[in-house]
């Protein structure tokens, strides 16, 4: 009985670790997209390109949806 409980615990611990890795990967992607959004917004402001502002807003909207 204890052996089965131990196996279940190991399986759950493995799944928790897997989810933590996935969360970290997603957070890295989010941070990268945020940086891209900020960069596009800065370029748009300095060059007055409306299309870059639209891209920046689109990416930002997609991230925070």
C-alpha cells in the first residue's frame, strides 16, 4: 500500500515539475513578446509609422487577452 502511495506521489511530483517548466517557458515567451511590443512602439513613435503602432497594439492585445 505504501509503495502505491509513493508511486502516485512521484508521478504527481513529476507532473508538477513538468508544469513548472512549461510555466517558465511561457513566461519567457511573454517577456520576449512584451519586449518586442515595447520596441515596436518606440520605433513607431520615433519614425511616426502608423503600421508599427498597429503591430505593437496587436501583439500587446494578443499577450494580455
